[in-house]
């Protein structure tokens, strides 16, 4: 035993002081930790961009004789495509290439609904809520999200 610690009380006092110092995190360390934490979803933030939207398809509008009842959306990124058809009755979609996973419908308030992908990569969701939505695809340890669209 060291001569510095004449008693257990002295040892406990020094341990308390050491632990108190450890609790005082320098502000720059806390800021660095917060900055690192924002990178936790960087893979999910690599968005699937809208590559097709039937509302913006001028040729389709010219050919349509009746009101279009379904909206077609395609979101593409390297190696994955999410194709979606939105109607008043619900949302039908397919992830290509087909893979096991889950699709979530997200609103500004948070997740609204989710569905498992079947063996063909297809999924069904209920009627879309009003306002902007996006889709989150989680498959094989990777998560990607689409950009926001108003359906």
C-alpha cells in the first residue's frame, strides 16, 4: 500500500476526485461527439432520387383521355430501384432487384406504415396520408430513403 493513502477515507476521497474530473467533459469533446453522431445515418441519407413522376410526364398527359387515377413514381440510386403506384386505395410498389427487406412510409411526423417485401420485392401499403411522404428501404444491413414527394 502506498504511503500517500494513510487510510481508506483518503483513498476514497482521491477516487471521488478522479471520477469527478472524468465527468467534466470539455465542450470541444461534446461538440465533436455531436458532430460524429450526425453521421450515424449517412448511408440512409444517400437518397434514392426521383427518376420518374407521372405527374411531370407531359407526353402521358397529352395521351390521357380520362383523368389519371394512379400516380407512378420511380426512385433510383446505384444498384436499387423503388417503383411505386399511388392510388386513393393504397400504395403498391416493387423494389428491384428483388430482395428481402422492409419498406416504411414516412411522413413529416414520423413512420406511418411499413410492409415486408415479398419474394418478388413487392409491397402493399394503405392509402397515403395527406402531405409529403418518403419511403425508407431497409435490406441486407443497408438503409436508403427516397426524396420527399407530395402524393
